[in-house]
C-alpha cells in the first residue's frame, strides 16, 4: 500500500476520535467545521495524490434497491438502539441515553447540521475510504470490513460507556455488511443521517 494511502487510512480511522478528545469545550459549529475538514483532507488525497475518482471511495450511483436498503438499515439500527439499551442495563453494562443525541444546548438548526455532518462524514471516512482502500490491497472483504468495524467501534470508546459501545458495534457491523453488499455510500449515509436526525426532531418537537 502506498505511503499516502496508509496515511489516508490512518486519518480515516483515527482523526475523529482524536478530534473528540481535543474538541472538549469547543462550540458545536467549530466541531462541525473540523469534521468536514477531515473529509476534505481525504477527498483531496483521493483526487490529487492518489489520482483516483470519488467513485473509488463509494460515491457510486445507487440503484432503486438501495432505497430499500436505506430504510431497512435505518429500522434495524433504530431497533438495536431502542431494544438493546434496557437489555444491556439489565446485565449491568452502563449506558448513557444522552450519548446517542446531539445535545440539548445547541439550537435546532445546529443540531440538524450536526446530525447531517455525523452521518456523511463518518460514512465517507470509515465505510467509503477505509473499506475501499484496505479492500484494494487486501482483496479481502472480511479484512477490510473488520478493520473499519473495529476502528469505528473503538473511535466511540473515547466518549461512550461500554453498553453504548455494544450497541455501536452491532450497528456498525450492520452498516459494514450493507456497504460491502452494495458498494455505494447512499444507503449507509442515508440510514446514518436518519438515526441522528430523528432523535433531533424528537428532542425539539416530541
């Protein structure tokens, strides 16, 4: 794997947890801007260093079936978060209901932008770039998906308790399988955005 691509995979897997640790106390708008900066670095690397197209990191035209994958993935992911929480608490694993929300201190507009940002940025980094590049050089969906799954799950360990991490691990496995099945960001970005946007509407209008 070329050095630049190794660097890109490292950025894709570790930039967001590092940002989470470093951004304590920053305004929501600043954190959003920094998240988009991470994606901009990856996009610039793809286009101007690797000389590849955006299609090489999952920006591929979806088929109609991907709409079904989007809504099906959303339903399953939300079910995991809703059903697993009480079960995990019953077995003694700590969970934080606030960990799956944006935060009550932000405005509705900022919360929506944050939800959109999380869904788009995380999927481009972890599913689009990380999976595709590891897959290019390993020829193993299991290796590529496993590295992305592990990186994404551990990235949330910096701020979320163990019970929430179990939920994240399950949902991440779902997103990883869907992406490897479809190889387009459309269903996973759509589902990821929805599972963040819907709680925002419930928070402000529920």
